[in-house]
């Protein structure tokens, strides 16, 4: 059970890191040229923190699972980021993309029997 919680935590942290990256670059559009203002963006630091913590949790997952099982489970990020793109960033997602999401979920369910 702890392995599953760690795996889900790694996925959520990675997803939040990627969403934070998107928020950061959206905010960069309103800032003047140069790196100094961009480096002060809180969303950038949120992304770095989430991705860093996600990496540490991922290392714990790899201690408990074979990489051949664990790594494909990270494809849940594809599902989570797609949902965030649709419902947070109001991006349009076509039918082929949703089919891909469904196939990924099916694969995760099949692999999840090993966790």
C-alpha cells in the first residue's frame, strides 16, 4: 500500500511541477526582458520544488518496484496533465487525445496489478 501511495505522490508532484511551469511561462509574458524578473517568479520556484520532491519520492518508488513496472506507471502524468490542460487552462482536447488517455488508463490498470 505504501508503494502505491508513493507512486501516486510522485505522479501528483510531477504533474503539479509541470502545471507550475505553465503558470510561470504564462506570467513571463507580462514581465520585461531579462532573466532577473523571470527568476523571481514564484511559479518557477513552485515548479522546481514540486519536481525536486517528485524526484525524491520517485527514488523511494524505485527502491520498492522494478523499473519496468514503475516507469510505465508514470504515464499517469499524461492523464493528469491532460485533465489540467482542459479544466485549468481551458485548452481544447480532441477525440484522439481522449482515446490516448483512455488507453493509458487501461495500461496503468493492467500494470497496477503488480503494485
